[in-house]
C-alpha cells in the first residue's frame, strides 16, 4: 500500500477551487484503488456549517481554529493519481495524519450528517 490510506491528511483543491485539508476515510479497496475523502473548512467560512463534527485546535496540527467537516464534499478519489502528484510535482501536500480517534469521529460523522451522500455511506459500508 502507498501513501494514500485511511487517516492520511492531504491538502487538496475542493469544489470551491481553493485548497483545503482532506482526510482519507478508508484504505483503497482490494478491488480498486479509490478511497473516499472528506474536506474540512473553518467555521468562519461563509458556507453554512455542518456541525456534525467540529474540530478544535489540538484535534489535528493543521487545525488552528474551530473547523467543520464538510460531509457534502465527500468523494471517492483515485489513489494512484494522488500519489503521483504527491511524489512528482508537490501540488498535493501530505499533512500530518489523523489520530485513530479523530478518524473514527469523522467516519461516524459520515453516517450522522444529513449532508452526507447516500452513495458515500454505501461505499464505506461495502
């Protein structure tokens, strides 16, 4: 297994075309190389906050103020392409990984959030 696995945190471009921290939610599946990720955004953002999981300073070294997990941004990604970008051109930055406790909080949030897509819930359960 490469760099991209459950608990890895990456600085990726999100739907709003800015870079945000993203958490890899699961290891790539044995039958494909596509784990799911979810982004985080500070509570001072203009977006309506999904407060299902709120991160505070100390939860992760990257978090400097209250931050929410944007479950609506959850998506399945191509791990092989990410690894090429991490190693080759540095456009994607590998940040400190999540603790096991934080990863579990975020995973549980996928199922608790009203903004999570059913397809992501199904994908993580399969």
